[in-house]
């Protein structure tokens, strides 16, 4: 690695919340000041974040808090990888929730010689028939700058309908004008019900759902967030 020498250290931070992870490496989510919290699972895929570091000392602290699904404790590994946007270097740390403290937290400290866009990838274990994962935190400090939050409602885009409906609608597009169109031709509407909890009312083909948007995962059922009704796509 050219400019940044990174080592793994045990550290601790107080969580203060934020979310907005992305599934697209071509459009990573901007990290924000404080602790950025995400929710990951093996059936959704890798999350991508970014920030600008340098010149000077930079520290990236990651925690895998775990949590599990359907009441089961999940101890699958989660890998955090830092790289420069040009792809000239990368470094990784693998964490396992539910294990000893030094295996659940990793700190990447180093010094950058010039301003660099850094990509943070959060990679769950691949595949598997059982959904595994949990929550994680990322915080950056030192000589850092943050990208602007994306404008517009985060629900806008295309998702894959997975469950919660009487029929399989496949790829489903949530448009900025509040309408919904499925690949089968079915139509409907969406409306933000509660901004604080990211709860939406979705009506598709005459069926009404109360769903919570979890960036990087999709729309989950309000009364059971372990069930993903519309899976986020890259």
C-alpha cells in the first residue's frame, strides 16, 4: 500500500447513529460525522461507503455488533476492507460477532500524504440458505472530509419483491412521483408515513403494506424486520 500504513487495534466508541449504506461500488454512500450504523446480511450483499482522507493522520474504527435473525444468534464473519478509489491499495480486517472483544472491533490508523477518496467495503459471508448478519458501526476521525448526503427520497429506485404479497411481482420500481410499477405490469403507490422510523405505506395491485426502509437491505415488514418484502438491488 502506497500512502497508508494500517494496523488492527482494539478501540471503543460511543454509538450515535446514522444509516444510508449502498450496494453499488459505483455509487457508495457518504460516511457522515459520528458513528455510521448499518445492517448487513449474507443474502443482500456487500455495502459500500466512502470518505475523503488526508493529508495527515486518519483513523477508521469498525465494530460488528451482530444481532442475528429470527431470534437466532449469528456469529458469521464480517470483513471490512479499505481501499483507495483508484484501486492501488487495500487492507482488510475480519470480525466475528459474539466472540471475544478483540474479534469484534478493528481500528485502521495511518497517515495519508495527500487527499484521497477512500472506499470502505463491508462484506458478509457469501451465500448460505440461512440469513445471517447483524448491525455494524463505522466511524472515521482525523484529517477527514465527508461527502454530501444524496438528495431525494431513498426509496426511489428498483427493488426485487421477495415476500409479503399474494403474487410474485419480481423487479419493482419505486418512482420519485410516488407511484410503483412492477415488472409484471402491476401498479400502485408509495408514501412516507413516518420520517423518524423510515416507515412507508406501499400499495401494490390493491394490497397495502406497512414497511420500513433499511438502506442496503430494502423494505422490511414493520412488525417483523427480519422479513424483507422488497430487496434492494445494486
